């Protein structure tokens, strides 16, 4: 599929998701996919090799969580190739995004994308999530990279502001994972997501500090 065809596909999917300015956003997302495909050939940023597959498995998979994003300060921990942070930042230019990753090659790619696409609402930081601190904390702490919920809460919970939330993007749910949450944290919402062009199971878990009784 050509870039123009991919943009048409993206625009139609964004319209279906109710996301404003779908043509403008589709062009920006397409430029991101082009850069990701180019860098991926030598830097191994994602196991997904086909740019068309990246549309559903990466871009749309990231954007379906948009309705539950709480701003204006958002951090994507273990951002990797910029997912979900970069697509979300493009769709929400009025929010401030911090992309946090510990691998130098991924950070180099993220900074390249931010510069090339002129994303002035995005900052990239090279650090381990457990070593990074920010005051007064973030409104949303999101990740699709942590394998276990307990690890996510343990390492990233300190980044939540007073009313902040952790959003964990997951595939198939494991009940034992939820039961293993550290004390003081609770699943506020468990949402099943429908990703255009994908039939796999996707869930979004909203995790908050447990209210004092």
C-alpha cells in the first residue's frame, strides 16, 4: 500500500473512532510509520515489520485509549518505539507528554521523530522509570510495555500526582496478575477495547490508589 493509501485507511479508522481532524492526523501518523519502518531495519525497535500491520497493531491500538486519557500531564513509561505516547501526543496537542525509556537507541529514535514531526508537546527522557521523579506528578501514567501489573505499579506508581491514574494496556487478562497488585492500589475500571483491523483481545486497566476507609 502506498503512503496515500495508508493515509486514507488511517483517516477512515480515525473517523470511526471519533477523533477530530482525521486527515491531518493521518498524515502525521503516516510520517511516523515511515520513520519507524526505516529505523526498524537497523535498530530492531519493534517485531512488527510490515508498515501496514503497524497501523492496526501499533497506531490504532494506541489511539483507542484516547477517551480515558486524563491530562494535561501524561507520562508514557517504557515508551519503546513511542507507543502509545507518540500517537496520543499527535491526537492531543493540548496535553504535555513525557516519553520515558532506558535504552539509548530507542531514545535516539524518539528524539528524531519529535524533531522531524515538530511535536512541541513531547519531551523524551533517557532514564529507568524507577529512577525518575517529577513534581507534582502526572495526571496519567500509561504503558503497554510492562509484562506484569505488579511491576508497573511498583516501578511507576510514584509518578502519579495526587489524583493521578495508572493506565495499563493489556492483551489477554490474567486474574492472578490483578490479585498480585501491591497493597494500597486497586483496579478502578477494567475496559474491553475494540481495535479497528484487529481481532485480538485488548483491555485497559485503570489503577488508582486505594481510598482510605
